[in-house]
């Protein structure tokens, strides 16, 4: 999978060099390119923002540097997906991560300030798929940290990135429920014992207990997930 990221803070993305995703990049599974939006400006001050029409606080990102950037990055055959992290976007869920993971080319547009001139997405819609997504109901200063979260969630679903594909299926959200609690040795630690059933070696009873724990935990902390699960 090819991933391009456009940002005014390319240095944010140094974390993509480490851990599982860093390995996936050196293995050639993820081809990640980070671009500085300012390289598509033409004025002496490399201006990327301006005051909002209609007034109000904050600054808006100018459309032309974005159009120049996207014209040089989007594939001419329309096969690219433009991912725009914004608190005004559709909620990012595991299901959306799964659909993005099968795309050949993701382009992340990381906005700062009060966002990007809305005409950019209208203009881009005839050239690629556009997905505006939000991580949740809170506000970040810009799209960079959100893009990183999306790249990690999507990247680990690309075949070969996670060594044991079985570890992808028994996770929180994959079956619509939260994960069951996990334990390792020793069986008794600081007077707290691992639940007896996990020591029984009885696979059916272990599976039933884990499912029960998933349902109970989901009911307690995320009752909103139960109808779909
Ligand atoms: Cl995707 N972007 C920004 N800027 N803030 C957010 C967000 C995204 N998701 C939650 N808050």
C-alpha cells in the first residue's frame, strides 16, 4: 500500500520509522511518503493560511497550495483515496479501517488552524474518493496525530504487517465487543490469582468464559456497542 501525507509538520511523522510500521516500511509492505505543504507555496513567506470569510477566530488554510500538492500526488486514474482528519468527520471505526486497508493509495491531508478551505474537497471529489473522518468527540490542534492513529489502525490490517494474522481476529471491536482480560505467569501474583478456568486446559470452557467477559465488559463500559454486536 502506498501512503502519502501532506502536512506543515513533517517531523511529526518520525514515529512511523519505529515499531511494527517501521518494520512494514523496511519490508516494503507500506510505502510511506511525507510532504511539506509549504513546498507547494509560491510566495516569499510560504504562506499556507489566511483569515476566514464571514469573520471569526482563527485562520483557514488557503486552497491553492492544497490543489498544487494534490495535483502532484493523486493518481490520474482516480484510484487514490483522500483521507481528511477533522473533528467534523464521520466517526473512524474498525469497519472503516478495514475498508481503507484494501485501498491501493491513501493520501492524508493534515489541516491545522480552523481547517482547510472547503472548496478543496469539492474540487478533489471528481479526482478521487474523499473520506473526512474523526477519531472521536474531542478537539485536536491538527490532523497529524489523528492521521498517525488512522495509519496505524489501517497499516496493521495490510497482509504481512502483523506477523501472526490470528492476533487480528480476537481483538476489541473486531466482533463488535470489547476484548476479554488477559493474564500471563505467574498464576498467583501479589495475592491475586488468575481465574481458575484459564488453568483448566478445557478449551470450550475457556472460550465460553472469555465470551462472557467480553459481553459483561461491553455492557459495563460501552453499552452503546451491544445492539450491533
Ligand atoms: Cl480526525 N482531527 C482533529 N483536528 N481533531 C480531532 C479529530 C481529528 N478527531 C477528534 N478530534
